[in-house]
C-alpha cells in the first residue's frame, strides 16, 4: 500500500477548489501503472512523488492527466507540496524546490499560509487568423490578442472584449478539442479583467479529457504572461487576485504576481488521507 492524499487547491474550503491526487510513495511504479491510476482517479491531474535526481531539489514529482504525462502543472505543484509538508515527508522551509520534467520549480511561503510557485519561463507566439475560430468555439463571444503561451502546458490564451461575456460563453468542446489537437496545444484559456482590476478566467482542455478545468494553475500563469505580453498589465497592476470555477460550482481564488517570473499562489486543504493499492 502507498500513502495517498487528495488535496483541494486554490481554496480554504473543501469542495470549492481543484482537487489533485497525490501518491506520496511513487518509487517503483511503472509508467503504465502511473498512467492507469491517473485515469482511474479521473481528476484533472494525479501526481507521484519520487526520489530527487538533482541535489538542488527537495522532492521530485511526475504529473499525469487522464490522457498523458505533463511536464508541469500549477495546482498539482501546490497540492503536492502541501501534501508532503502535511505528511512530514519534507521539512518546512521558507523556500522549497520541486523537480519535474519542466525543470526546477521554486516555491516560497507567503503570509496567510499560502504557497507560491514561480512558473517556468514562457514561450509566447502569435497564431494566425484565430479570432473568429476562438469566438465560434465559445458561442460567438468576441476575443482579442490570441497568443499561444507555453509554460509547460501550451495554452491558447485570449482576453474577452467584453467582461460580461464570461456569463454567455457556450463552449463547443468538440470544436475546441479538434482545434487544440491540430495546433498541438493543451487547451484554450480565456479571461476578462474587471474595472477594479480583478481577473476571471475559464480553461478548456477537452482533448486532454478535461472539458473545463475547475481552477487551473498553469492557465493562470498563462494569463499573467499574456497580460504582460499584450501590455494589459496596466489593467491589473503587478499583483491581482483571479477567480475561477464558478460555472462549475467552485470558487477558486488565485493570487498572481507579474514579476521576472510570473508567480501563482493559493491555499490548499486536504480532503482525503489514506493509502492506495496500485
């Protein structure tokens, strides 16, 4: 049996964030066993903790969606760190370093019990002739400044022209899946900025088995990079709070700082503790 926790991320109230399954003793599992267990949990991500291969790291993790292994993902980074600290598997420190396929991911403690990760440096590129296609995939919603933002996961990211249109999005999951497969992207993230500088977003990844991600850490990192790349950081300032998940009955709260590296933070709460047979 292997130690296991399920952690709700980007919330202080169980059931209102995005859950991640964390296998604390992943050593010895094969790739197929990890992938099969990730499909069985049917969460957006499942992580497996392994011995480090780089001396700078405090722990190493492999991250699986229901369909593939990911080089990096945001809420699994925070949830895995939380699970390890809570289980006493690593010592608490002001700063910690996660090793994953995307490299070394620094995490730091933040006031109020949050952990914050520095997202991998982004590769940003501009797709061609995507405005009408994105709009049609969302039920005719107008968007602007579409960019492909690669932070490990590759998000096609765009801003809504009208913030109120967030309520009117009607995603065509089949069309989104076809477009993201053709483009080699993880999914589509769209966001709006309120007059007060707050951000709300939705992330769709049906080609990866996740029609809509309740609260997406890498999607929020992509939005931070998108704001900076398009000069829209002036709308939010360097620090802002984002919301995600209300259309799925969640209430994720994400704290973002647009610095040399985009930083994403949030609270976590453990929901399930026990052991699993894999």
